[in-house]
C-alpha cells in the first residue's frame, strides 16, 4: 500500500479541472487499496477544516479570504500540516509550483520523503505564468522575475519526479534543467464511459429535459474567468458570418478577482444576443449538456490542457479551440476540430460558422475526437500510470 499526500492550493468545493483531477485520482488510489490525504486552503470559513470525500481525507488550513492574499497566507499552516502528515505518508504530490513548490519540497525533505511536482498551468517553470499579460513583461521588471524563477528552478530540480500534463509543460521542464528521466508526461484523464457520445434518441431526450434550443448547439464548459477568451467568444457570436441557427450555452460561473460573468452578461445584452446565448450557471454533471450538444468551443488565451476539452472530445464533440498551451495535445486541426488564433473573434466566428453549416464534417470530426479521447485520455489508463509512478518512487526512496 502506498500512502499519498496531496498539497494543493485549491480543492473541492471549488470546481475546476485540477481540483477534479486530484479528487478523482485520490478516490482511485483509495479504491485500489492505497491511502490518500489532501492538504489545501480553507478559502471559506463555512467549509469544514477536516472531512472525508470518496475515502480521501481532506485537511483545510489557513485563514479564509480572497485567493490573491489567501494563497500566501496559507503557507505557514500548509507547511506545518504537510510536514506533520508526511510522518505517516510515503510520498508528497504538490499540485502547482508557483506558491507551494518550495514549501512542499522543504517539507518533504525534512521528513525524508520523495516529492512529485506537478505544475497546474503552463509557464510556471518558464516564468510566463508570472508575466503573462503584464505591460512590464518585456522590460527590466520582467527580466528580474525571470531571473528569480530561474534561481528557484535550481532548487525545484531536486524533486524526485515531475509530472507534465502537456507537451508544452514537458518542454518547459527540460528547458529548466530538469533531468529527463524524472519527467513523466501524464495528462489528466476522463471517464470515457460516463463521457460518451449519445445516440439520436438519447440526444433528443436530453435536449428536451435540459430545455436546450433548437438548431446547432455549441457548449463552453469551465469557469467564467478572465483569460478564458470568453469576451472574444461573445464578440464572435455577434458576427454576421454566423448562421442564426447557432446557439451558445455557457456552463459554469465566475468567481473571485478574475470573474468576468457580469461583463459577459452586459456584452450579451448590449449586442442583442440574449436569445442565442444562454448562461446555464454552475452544473454538477456537465456530461448531459455535452452529450446533447453539437460542438464544443474553448477559446482560452492561456491553457495548460483543458480537462473540459477532453470531456467534450470523449462525448464525440468536434471543438473550436485556441491554438495555445496543451490544447494542441487534444485537438488536431482539421481532423478532430478547428484551432484558431487566441483572441481573434474573426477566426473564431469563421471556424464556428464552418462547422455550424456542415453536419457531416461535425460528425466526422466528432468520431475522431472520441477516438483521441479513448486512446490517450482514458482515466483508467492514466490513473494506473500515476499509481505506478507513486509506488515506484516510494519504493526507490
């Protein structure tokens, strides 16, 4: 039995690809006879300080408050909790190196335990995650930040293993000097049985139950945050190039300092798109919406992989997505979807119009998307590889 301790900045009830990944990975470890504990931030005072979810013990530490300051104020308590818990765990997995990388590594070393580092977004090791979108990125301040990141990377390279969820992050690890034998390319996986294409009868029944509009339905799934390209998506929906039959459903809600939901609602109203753009809010089971849809749209400007994109592919949906980050690991342009320039409303509208008008091409791309998801992102295979990695480094150390 391997006892795994996860250290992550955010976790359930926060919804996101990374949070879902850790929860499902922990549950799979427990189901296989291992043990799993999560140490995370207690962002809301109403959240319990300790509970058990799917057999996984969850410890929430730090003072409640906004993420901007709370993720740093949690560090002393997170370090103490990780160090204490490591006395009865075999390996530490740190999700996100920006804030928790060095404290997690130090906690593991003081307890003589192996540590696995897993960046949660691309740019953590190159420094781009700290400078992206900043007006000073090309100047002296940007150079100082990149120098500090390089110095920090010298310390992080001591970790026993590094997990990259995309080829871009894998390349960043190599550029940062991480020994190649310590790098493991392991994407997030999805349950390809739950996320599966619907036959025509199922699709019709789902549309009726979910009160989805007639016509071609495009779905976005994820948080409504700045950097997801949703402002560009609304602009694209206002393009006269799009057929009137195309409808957009946004699954998810905004939260925190990056929340753009109010702005999106204003844009939809100002452009007279209220009848064609639907805000479905936070949805616990997105699979039903995906299986009822015709295509998926994922216009992120900066994305490590996009678990929502993999879920859509598993449901047999062709995608219109940005050519950035790990998205290119999921979508092959012209075969399983269309890749467009990040931030280009014209390109996004053109690709959406192309697929909206061609059901035969949508169907062919959807079959290819499903094949990609089943062959490369099947959660059962991915979880087995994670379990093997944890067991290997635990035994080796």
